[in-house]
């Protein structure tokens, strides 16, 4: 069975912008993760929520960047039930609704959430999350 991943928008931004922090090449980590996924034929999920959060980029750039990995990518729908659950958990835990929704979408698609945002650890009961370099593919 192929591994399944759902990338949080921050990972896509790392890749799109080739971001770095004070010590690490975050964009390179994101790119290498995607390359490894291609090599191991993994499934990468994304949603309209990711596309909305990438709204600061031109549609052409988003399509160009995604096209490199198009054979791995699957756009998954967001249901009203998932939105309601995200809003409820968001209110209970004081987290951003879209972040909770990313976690729910990953969970409902049996995928590991790939993220750098520490607050996703607060959703440990919803989804397993890892940084790109932690999600080593075996």
C-alpha cells in the first residue's frame, strides 16, 4: 500500500518560496520530501483550503509548481460535516479553523499530515503529524 500524505499550506509555501529559517533550508526539505514521494509513488492530498491559503500566489505559479508532482496529487473534497467538526474543535481549542480542517482532511483520508506548525501537536488525537524531514519513506 502506498503512503498517503496531506501537506499543510506552510509546507507548500516552503516549497514555492524556497524558504529558510536561521538554520535550515525549509524549501529544500519540502522539495526533497516531494521528490521522495515521487520515487516511492506516494499519494499527496490537497484541498480547496490549501489553494485558498495559497491565494497570494498567481494561479499560474501554483499550477506550475503543482504540475511537477501532478501524478502524485489528488484534490480531495471538503464536506459540510468536516467543516462543522473543524469549527467545533477550533472553538474548543482556540485553533485556526483551517488548520483544524487540514488535520480532519488528513485523518479522513488516512494520511499523515506534513507540517512544521507546532500547534498541530495539539491535534494529536485527530491526526498524526510530522515535519517533511521526519516523514522518512521506507
